[in-house]
C-alpha cells in the first residue's frame, strides 16, 4: 500500500525542518505513521491478509526504532512529533 504522492508531499511539508528536508527522522516517522494507518484500515476489512500484516509489523518496528533514536538525540522534537501524530510515547509520560 503505497502512499499517494499528494499525501506524501503534504506530510513532508508539514514535518520538514527546511524546504529540502525529506529524510529527517521527523518526516520519516510521519510518513510511516500514515502508512500504518492505511494498512490498519486495510486489515480491518481483509482479516486474513497475513502478508500485509507482516509488512505492517515491519513498518511499526521501523517507526519504533526511529522514535527511539529521536528521543535520544532530540527529546524536544520527539515530544512534538508524538503529540502532533497522537502516538503514545514513553518519554512524554516520564517528562511530566
């Protein structure tokens, strides 16, 4: 399930730090989150699609690794991204 180019461009514009920023952890996490949402909706309809389920788990673990990296390198960005994408974060709970 590939993202539409318009959706991808909108996400990049929203989360990019500069005009040419397309590969920062913030952008990658946002793109992976939208892919996760699409695949989750697909799997609600097609419950026996185990190939897509495996792909979803791979995408989730990749996003988790990127979130861990962002939390270690820049906790301010981590909190901002998790809040705007409505992702549960372990760091946010401990920062209170």
